[in-house]
C-alpha cells in the first residue's frame, strides 16, 4: 500500500489552493517552504507521521495516511 501525505494550509490568500497531496515528506518542500508549512523537513521526519499520524502547526495540518486502491483483477487472457 502506498502512503499519501495531506497538507492542509490554514493561512493562505483568499483564492489560493489550500490542500496538497504528496508521496513523501521530502516532496512537500519541493512545492512549499518551511514558512508555509510551519515546520521544517527534519521536524516532520521525526514528528511521528507514520501510522496515520497527524502534525498540527500554526499554519498547516499535515496528515499521513494509506492510499486505498482497488485490487488488480485478472483479465482472463490466456
């Protein structure tokens, strides 16, 4: 199962996007700055996000969860 990290920004401009979805903590910082998230990469790496954890800062709510997929079905071609 793949993990997904959801970043919900609390303090943004009126028409700016507030929700982002990433495959890793490192990927967060390719789009957002530590000032946007309210936490550094090193902090999030050690904050306990694994196991569906949540970190809340003054600027964002960061959650890690499991991506749910449909199981692959056999196509029947032999």
